[in-house]
């Protein structure tokens, strides 16, 4: 069984790799130091199991696990952590098991056996999006995952069953509902129209078009997004309060 070890501490990765090496039938195919690197490694190495720390700088293990569920055949995930306060979130992210450090070899063996018994239907199940606000939004593109850091997003616009996510350099489509994105990211974005949210810090100006409609001017792109009359006072208030 191919395993990927993910931890921001090199000594922790080495110890876990050594424990895996002492068990027959398990191969450490790679290592990663954070959630974003783990996603890259999963797509290139195709491990069947990811053993992943939760608290890591940048993208943490919980967010990485939720992104992995978007793959057509996601690997099983076992969390390894020094903290016992993330168990509920871990299982919401479809984790097979949750191991507390220092990891006992017998407890690791039990978790690996659970991963081996995981059915294909369970492995491909799509879980909830519980937990804290994500650092990235993720789309599946031709079987691979494409990420945009939330801090780079200029606007989110609903389009039928998808939401267009736009940065200065890229556009992806995600299946999240616009309302749920608004709730998740709180003060970072403001609704300017029933179908659009924009990053407050990216608003450069408000301008009127030839028809008298007010539009937002955003950093880095030429597109102008219309602001509804009903929401215009709140948009102005938020801009003044930055």
C-alpha cells in the first residue's frame, strides 16, 4: 500500500516513515510539509493512503483532506496530531482514523488495517465542508485539482450551478453555493449583487456607466461588475470603512 507522510516537522515525518517501514505491505512513496504540497504529491504519486498532521502552517491537514475528497478516487486519510480537539472535524472530512502523537506502533497498525478495509464506495464518498474557513478554493479540472488562494480572489459570481472564481490571472469554476461562500469568508467579501461577491480590499473605485448603473472597478482586471441599487449604500459604507 503506497503511503504519503505529511507533517511540517521533518523529525515527525522520519519517525512515521520508520514505523511504516517496520510493517509489511506498506511503502512510503513520498513526503510533504504542508497541505498544499500534500495535494501536489497526491496528484503526482497517487498514494492509496495519506498520513497527515492537522496543525501545519499555510493549508492545514483538515482543509487538505476536504480538497482531496474532490478527486475521482481520493486516498484514504489518517490524521496524526498532538492535539485531541479536532476529532469531530477530522471525521467530517471522511478520515479513516485519528492518531494522537506520540504514535504507538500497534495503534498505527490498527489504523492501517482500517484503511485497507475501506470499500471503493467509501473511498469515493464526498464529505461535508466542515471546519474553519479555507485558505484556497479548489476545482477539479480533467481529474486534477486546481487551487486559487482565497487572498488572491477578486470576485465570486454565480453562474447556474457553478460559481466563477476570478483572480487577476486565473478563473476557475467551483460547485460551492454563493451563499455558503459568503457565510464562510465573512468580512473578506461583500455582496454587490444577488449573483456576485467582491473582495472588499480589491475595490479601487465605483463608477457609473452610460446608462447610469454603478459598477465596481477592481485591481488587476478590466472587468466591471454591476452594483445593485439596493446594495449600493452598504458597498459605499464598507469602502469608506476600510
